[in-house]
């Protein structure tokens, strides 16, 4: 199969779809790999590195899309790329369709096959291609929360871990999945007081045994969350409904309960955000204020640490890329149900129910 990786063009997105190790494995498997010029520079991979791994360097995204059967990316296609995508071309990347009607409609018009990393799901409900970036995002959410808690960044002026004789910051984390758990580990390690909310009692019982004692797992309810808002310093939103819009857990009215300088980090922003006041931001302009509360809603948080993120992502995606390349789309989906669940769109039709339901479009059964 002919596989192409274009340079990411989303604001401050420095990751790349394929690293040199993945390229080498695919080339060794008899496949042709094209990499756009300088696509991997910010992840630590030069054009020469890719050539040594067996890839051919092409000068533009237009060439990549025109020559490739399978496109491997990191982020969803941007509007500048819509016209480059071809009918029946396979795109394998993070799509997060439910957060963008414009993207959904553009991909329907293209009649490309869209496989979303975030909805590849194993029989035990794990999300293997979302997990590595969730791990990065969860840890970074705490780093960003700590930074924007500083006074020059418009926060309260608190050190997240405090010092002897001075209390640490209080961090609320809503959602105890991968993002929430990693955030809790990081915040606890920095010495914060951590409240971790979730509605899964089994998960809470497990986390109460394995997480440090400065993490308090609590059952999530509107009342329970409100009771902690007046004393919290950082709130991290990490609620996920695979393939669908995130529920709004923190309403605009709840901001009145918080002190000025409280920092809200919405990791669920890719799926529409779990804070009502969430709107997409970029690494270039990551925060905004509403009623004195600092909102950090960057849509590609792991893109700030591309050397880590690219390699973590490739560790997870390579086996699926090889499956598609070796067997072709239909046979690969039939042989691997996790990959099959990643199929969101085919021949202009939405084949992932949560996406269709979000916008009220017709849902078509996935026949693979």
C-alpha cells in the first residue's frame, strides 16, 4: 500500500503521524511511504532521518494526498486540506467529528474513508489509540494549571504544592479515566490536595487503593462538585463519551461559586468541552478570562511536547497501520473489531452512531 504523512498545519501542532521507526517497519513490510518535507522536524526527525528509514520525501501536502492510498496524520484535516482529500482515500487520524459540523460535512462530501483514532475500541472498552495522548494530556493539564495559577498568568498566585507551613493548592478533577487518573498522579506528586470525581464506583474503589493519600476519590454529583468550588484553585475537566459530545458538567452559573483567579483546564475540549464556558484556544493564545476565572482550552495539548507525544502515539498506532496496509481496509476491519469500531465514515456515509446522533444525520450500519 502507498502510505503518506503530510505536515500538520493546525496551530502550533508539532507532532507527526509517522516516526522513523514506523516508517522502517512499513517499508520492511513492502509498503511505499511518502513524508512531506520537514513534517517531522519539530518531533526530532529530519528529512534525512526519514530517507534513511526508507521513506521518500515529497515537497507538498498536495503531492502527499495525490499519491497516497492511506493518509496517516495526528490531527483532523484543516480546511486548507479539505480539497486535497480524494474519494475512497483512507484517512487515519484523530477526527473528533462531534465537535465540528463543518469537518463532518467536508468529510462526507469527500467520500473518503475516515478512521478515528479516538473511537478504536477493544472488547473490554479500552481506547488504545486515545490512551497515550490522554496520558500526556492528563499530566500536562496539571502543568498548565500550575503555571496559570501564578499571578503573572492572572491566577491566584499560589504554588500548587505549597511549602511547609503554607497549604497547597486544591485541585478538582472531574472524570477518573486515563486523563483524570494521570492528572491526579501528577497533581498529587506535586503536593496538591486533589479531589477526583467520577460516577463509576468500582473505578473509585480501585483508585482509592492505588493513588496517593492526598487524592480523595468522590462520587460525582452536581451538589458534591458545587460544595468544593469555593475552595478549589484548579479544575480539570476530563469527561469522555467516546465519539460523542462531552456533557457540560460545569455551568456558567457555577463560576460565581469560584474565587477570582481559579484556573479551569478543559481537556475534553476536543469533544466540545465539559465546561459550558469552554471555547477552543491554541498554544499561541491558550487562555481567556470569564468573570475573573482563567480558562485553558487548547485543543491539541500534547502537541506542545511532540518528541514525547509522537513516539507514544506511534507505539500504539503502528500495528493498526500495518493491518490496514497488509490486508486492505475491508479485510482489516473484519479481522479486527477494535479497528472496525474506529470507522466513522465511508463513501460519504456516517457509520458511527454517536457522530450521526450529534448532528441529526442519518446513521448507516457499518457492514465491515
